[in-house]
C-alpha cells in the first residue's frame, strides 16, 4: 500500500499533469470544534517526510490530512475512519 507521501509525490510528478483538480481534505480545529477544510494541491510547496508545506509557509503534518481527491475520485483516504 502506498503511503500518503508516495501518493502526493506521484501526483506532483505525473507527466500528464492535472493537479489543478486535486484537493486535500485537512482536519482543522477552530474554537474547540473539529472540522474539515479543503486545500488545493496547487498550493502545496513542499512534500516532506513528516508533512507538507503549503502557501504562506504553513506546515501540515500528514496525520491532519484525511483524504486526497482528484475531481470526484478519491485517490487516498485515511484508513482510521
């Protein structure tokens, strides 16, 4: 089974492109309530061993990413839920 990092690197270096339609669903906490925020893959600057850095220099650890979609297709989903 591919790791999330493997999936993200595969998407980044896919010669057929199409990353504009890729979205990361990220677990966020605001005012004590947990929710999901979607971040476009085109805002990912670096794919690192422990997570990704997105525009604005924000680091998102992999455990906060719950799914990766390309359009309606789920490319990766956290196995915990």
